């Protein structure tokens, strides 16, 4: 059984007991979160697609940790103009564990 959820402007295919890094949610570690925007659900041999979401479906997850991804370097440069700009960025994320898919 799997589901396709939408959170943080992105879509994720999830199964029970999956660990998932999603866009940062303002929740403490150990708290529960319920995702209501379910785009598709597969159970056994049937797939149910929503228009745009599946009514009555939800995914329950537990927040494991808050963190930041590895640093990326953003370097802008224009040749022969003396312009160079270097900046670093670390994207915050929330690590969740998918507990249950409700159809």
C-alpha cells in the first residue's frame, strides 16, 4: 500500500515505515502530523486517484527531527566586469516517519 501526498509544494510517494525529509514544519520532535492532501492511494491491486484529492484519505506521520541539509555554494560571476558574489545556503527540513495510511 502506498500513497502520494502533497506537502510544502512538492509531491512524495510514501509507504508505511518510510523516513522522509520534507520542507520544514513548525513542530517539535516526537509530535504527530496528519497529511490531508492525498493525491492518490494504492491498496492491493486498486489505485484511487483524487480530483484533485482523495476524499477521506489521510496519512499519519511522526516528526523525528528538525535539521538543515548540506551547504550549497551559490556563486555568481560576470566575466570581464569585476563582479563575483559567493553565498552559502542550508535548506531547513523536517524528518518524518510515516506511521499509517488511512483510506
